[in-house]
C-alpha cells in the first residue's frame, strides 16, 4: 500500500517537505502557446516576392488569337471570363466582320453562366433564342439516334459553341438537349440582347443577313470554318493564319489586405510578462493566423487566387478520376518550362502515393530547403491544405513555374511600410481605451500574379476516395 501525504496523521511530525508545498516554490517549465492551425505554408515559401510599388503590379502581355480555326478564345480575370472580341468572327454569321468597336460591344453583352455536372443547359423542345459559347468544360449533345433511342450526338468542349444561328433571328425549338459532363463555364447571348445592339451597330445587321443568306457553305461538317486550299493552278489564294495583337488594357493586380485588431489588457502586459512576453506571444499567434489566411486567399480568392486565375486552356481533367502518373505527366506537359512544384492537399498526395504504388511506382524524394519531400520527374510535390476538398471528395492539383525572370507566378507585397514588423506586414499601436485595453492594428498586404498563361496548370476534379 502506498502512503501519501494526505494519509499521514496531522499530529505526527513531518520529516520532509510536502510535494504540494514544494511545487509552489518551483518554476514550472512551460511551452510557448501552441496553435494547431499553423501549417507548412509551402506556397508562401516557393513564391518569389516582388515589390509592388504604389500597391499595384501591371502585367503587360501580347494577346494572341488564331483566326480560321473554328474555335473561340477566352480570357479570364479571376473568375470572370470574357471572349476575345475578334474571336467572335469564328461564328459563321460573323465571319469577315471587321468593325472591332462593334465586336467589343457585342462581346460585352455575353452573360457568364456556370453549370454543375449533370445540369441541363438547354432542353430539346424549348425555344432556341440564345447563343452559347463554351469557355471551359465538356458538354454532351443528347438527342434521338438513328433507331429512336437517346444517344450522344456530339461532345462540345473549350472553344466550341452552339445556337449561333440565333444571330439571324429566333429559331425553331432545340432539337437536342445539352448536358454538362463536367463543371461548365459558358458565355450566353440572348436574341433580345443581340437585337438591342444590332440597332446601333452600323453594318452588323446587314452583314449577318448576308451571311445567313449565302454563307452556310463556309462551315464544314464539324462546324469549323472551311479552309480554302489552292493547289495545282496559278494564283495566290488567301490562306488562313494567325496574327499577334497587344492587350490594350493590361491587367493590374492590386494588393489585397488581411487585417485584425489585436487587443491586450494593460494588466496582462504589465504583470504577466515573465517568463515570456505576453504581447509578443499574442502577436506571434495573430501573425500566424494572418499568414494562413494570406495563403488561403492566394489559392482561392476569386479575383487573384491561383485556382481562379489559371488560364482556361490550362485546366485539365484526370483520365479516370484518381491521380495517376499519366495525369501528372499531362500536367507537366502544360507547364513544361522549368516547373517549380506541384501543390496538392495532403489527402490528395496520399491518393497519388496509392495510385503510384498500384502500378509498382514509388515516387522519389528531393531536398527542398532541408526537407525531404516527394517528387515526380524531379518536381517536388508539396502539401497545401488550402486547396479544398469538395463534398464529393474531389480536389485539384496545381503545378506552377515561379519567378519573374522565368515568366512564372510571383507573389506581390510592399515593403517599407510604416511600423513594419515583417516584410509586407505592419503592426501599428492604436492606443489605450478607457478600459485600459491596448490595441494594435495588424495588417498583411499581398497578392499574386501569373505573368504568362503557361506558368500555371491545374488538374481538376481529382478523386481521392475511390476504392477498387
């Protein structure tokens, strides 16, 4: 039987100091305050940070678009998608129309709509009174087959369109149903909006009517522009080609801000600063939370976040759902010039390992800043918990090329701020109120820019929970 201090009779003399009393005189070894929400924040580490004087950074680009390929080209500013005005001449009824001002006004009238997997975009039998441009995603055209059963009549993807005959006036009913196979971003123009512009667009109405009356032969069986080929005879036929234009309105990335007001009672700051400074610890954890928010916004913000700013042509889908070596190779094919790193949710990285192991492959590791991290084809695969997992257990994998000299992805901040505590982060004393509470304004300024489209690729809809 073990005898404790409490078991000893109080009238018996104590021969040694009780542990409870001794503890009051001892100095307890303590940790600094811990915070479970602190992550590795690899994205903030791999991005080179560029000074954005004046709080903004302008990305000047050449604007390239191909005429005569039968497909439309789009640009996106964050989650907002626009069609390049000159590309509207890929629509059969607008081919040959050269008034850029009118085309720009027409492009501005398209409405952006987003559809989920399985959503019906148009339904057979309903009035056909809108033009649809597929900016991103895949769409099945479903209708009656040769034997009367429902079948897929065709598949539309990035750059395709349907309903373009509406430009000549409202048509008959849709003879097929269009369903989204993947999440779809479409630009839609109604007949009424086109007609409202047409009344003030000079020769647009006449051009459309001429094309409608005699221009159908300029479209091949696939809905693409016919390419006239001259061979075996004299002459100099016009050949389709590409030309390069400059962006007239380069995009400017303004610095965003994450802020909070840290409040500490003066009594705490005065009396409880040993063995560790309470204000410093409060500030440290506050800054950690701001940096976590900063990385989240760099990934997910609809204006400047990388997932939303990736070029539509560089967002690809997995071949079968789970992340396979072929999928990562295809992503490397998008960002093939000196890729810096893959970024994926830790659970997606685990799924990558499972899929590789099924095939007898074991990704190697590379040293990155003293850390051994998994890699594929020598490119590090870094965890980023800010890339979210959907309720259907799918996520995305990003691959980026970093650096201003590499025409890659860069982080933006501004140093030299008043009361700067860390680069791009300031801590300003705001005063003491009548309840003796000290306030500090903590602000982090940041943004990100993709200098050229092929600096970032995204593998979308990656399944992480499929069981074989």
